[in-house]
């Protein structure tokens, strides 16, 4: 498959360079040159396939020219080795749990697939790939655990001291092997600035092969299509056909993958993009004016994005036609107060504990049902993270119901190991270079 830039349709690069460069020089985003539609037989019989089988089918339709079949199959089986169940809450409402991977958030799908794609393209004996990531919490954990033990790669994570949750910090700092964490005495922006400076530093780039595990990398988008098809497969088994997905959205990568899946033939009736107070997209769909704003802090902090970077991909999928897009995507926004109420309501009605991001997706289902009532519809809202990652938003009663998965206990046993550092580029550079020589 060739990839073009959303800023230049004449650009054409192969998959490998789209993956290692993350972003074209013109600052657009890579998109597949063609969007293949899956064959009708496969789509009608989705219920006969497992998640790894579905994942392999989709990946091979997109990437068969780039990776031989047997290699792609092995790569998928290694990357997509956890479940994505749809859990029934009532007759027409299901929650798609995407938090059964190692970092307990849906970003594991993208991070695990990307790490293995990168490792695959690194030829034997090639220089070690140095992955640098600045994180405010969730992304760093998924990237760290995605690359853990992947040969010929090494990850350095920078995170702001005292500004990530305990579980998030342990996910960054307890890995060992090829993962190192640096605790920066500063903010997330300071961490990001250090990483950016490293990419711009000539002598560093001469000595190390640096890459970013950026969230807009096309190899993170592709694996996020897998679980939409797999969710429909599970609903087919339950006799459900008219599916509406509600997606808690921040950078809009998750829903962009859903819409890519739709263009590849996913049988789906409707998407709902649910946001918190960072409501650039719902405002755009209402008014036609795309106006980004500085992000506002909320309880659903992984969705605190004022300028969603994947939005250009979605516009591209709909050929810049806002009217067509509005038919397929509804969008609603919620406050922190509504989010907290929704967590209680979900707990009361279904005896289910949802993280704040997940609760927002459920609110959007309720709102859609009011506007477009239909007895035929089945609603699936995406649960993007395990509730145990956000302990501060729950009442004591609900918090007591959260069962931490086994890997959290394991993290606590292992404890934290990080290098403390001031916001000091020379110190960071020395760290990278001296550890390179070992
Ligand atoms: C990253 C993230 C989101 C937002 O996903 P986008 O693809 O950026 O829209 C939602 N919930 C959780 C828990 C996340 O980590």
C-alpha cells in the first residue's frame, strides 16, 4: 500500500517510511492511497471469525504488498493477544471493553502493533532504534509495554514528576529490560520540549537512530479498526444487526479508525463522537466552523484535546463533505458534573463501573436515543480504559467495587525505578549518549 499526505495528494510513500517518519514533512497525516472494501462473503460471515483472524484479514487487505503473509500473521498473533469483549448491559446496550491489554487502555492495540511493525522493518544487525516519548500518563504506559522486550529497540519515557497517577507511574517505571523512565522536575510541556529538542539535535541524530512513537502514526490507526469488526462479529452471534457505536474522543484516532472500518465495509448504522468540555468537533458539526481552542482540564483527561489531530483524516475519509459526515457521525459533549452523575447512574442501573471516558460515551448513547428513537438499534459504547487507572473520580462506594487486574498487583510488587532529572537538555543528551555506549 502507498500512503499520501492529507496536505499533498501527489505524495506517495511506502508503508515502511510512513511508519518510521510518523508525519510527512508538510505536516499533513498519512492516509492509505486506496481504501479496499472487504469481500461480501467475509462481511456476512463475520461471526465465524476470531479477533486474530479478523485482524489478519484486515491487515492483509491493506498491507499484503508490504509484509509477506506468514510474517504478518505471526506479527498479528503476537500483537493482538488479548480480548476485546462486548459485554451486555441490557437488551439493546453493550459496552465494548478495550482495556484488557497490558496497560489497561485501548491504546495497547495501536502501541503493540506499531512496536512490532517497527521491529519487523529493522533489519538484523541494523542500528538500535531509540524511541523517545513524552507522556502525560496513558500513552507512555501503552508505548512502554508495547515495546517491552521487542528486539533491537529501546524506549526512553519522560514524564512530569508528581503529575501522573500511581498506576500510570508504575506502568512507566517498573519495566526494566529495554524501557527506561526519566522523571522530569517540570511539566508535560517541558518533557515534550526536551524530546523535540532531541529530534532537532544534529550530533545526537548522527549517533543514535531516534524515532517517536507518535499517536498519529498510521501503524497505530490500522489495528484500531480490528475491534470494530470484532464487536460486530460478537453482536451477530447475539442476533443483533443494526449497530450504533459511541466513541469517547480526544484526538479522534479511535473514531477515525471506526470510520476507516466503515469505509472498508463494516456493517454499522451510526457513529457517535462523545467529548468532554473540549468540544471542537461537536461545535464544528453544528456550525460548520472549525475553531480549535486551548485544551481544558477535565476528569476524562485522556480526552483533553482542543485541536484533535486526527480530524483531518476523518474529513479526508468523507472527501471534505460536512453534510455526509453529519449523517454518519453525531457528536455530543458533557461536563465533569454530568460525567460523575453518569458513573453513578451506570453503577446503579447495570452494577457496572465505568471510567470517566467510558461514562461520557454512555451519556452520548442516551442523548442519541432521545433524538433518534428506534427499536431496531443496538448500542455499543467503547470503554477505553479500566476504571482502576482513575481512582480520584469515584465515590468510596463505587471505588470499592473496582477489581484491580492481576497486572496491577504485579506492578506494585515490582516498584518504581526512574532517573530523576531537571529540565536540562544537556543532561538528557548525556543520558542518551552514555547509556548508548554500554
Ligand atoms: C487516548 C484515550 C482516549 C481518546 O482517544 P482518541 O483516539 O485520542 O480520540 C479516550 N479514552 C482513553 C482512556 C484514552 O486513553
